[in-house]
C-alpha cells in the first residue's frame, strides 16, 4: 500500500468521486489512479479468498462423499458374503431334506 497524501480524502469521498479526480492531470490525479488501483487489487484479493474458501468446502464435501462411498462398498461386500452363506445353507438344507 502506497503512502498517499490524499488517502483519507479518497476514502471519505468514495470511488465515484475519485474516478472523476483520476481523470485530472497532476499529483491529485496520479494519487487517485493509484488509490483506485489499490481498491481494485483489494477486490481481487477478496474474490480470490472467497474462491479459495469455496474450493476448500468443495474438497471437504468430496472427502466426506468418498468416506461414505467406501463404507457403502464395505457394506455391499458384507451383504454379498451373507447372501453367499444363505445360498450355501439353503442348498445344504435342500440336499439333506
């Protein structure tokens, strides 16, 4: 962040007024353009932070989904084993009946 003489004035007036000042030649216009550049950089930084937070949340949800899927696969294997045992037991009962 640059040391701008008119920073407090720019912040009090807001971007719309500072955009008009940025059109001027001289030190005021130069500082206004620098301040507007800083504001744009802050917006981009904030947007990047939000984007990173959304990506982290997406990754967290994906990890949770993978854990649930892994548990589901284990349950499916156990169910298949139980079904196989039931088939064998049913066959043995049919043979010895």
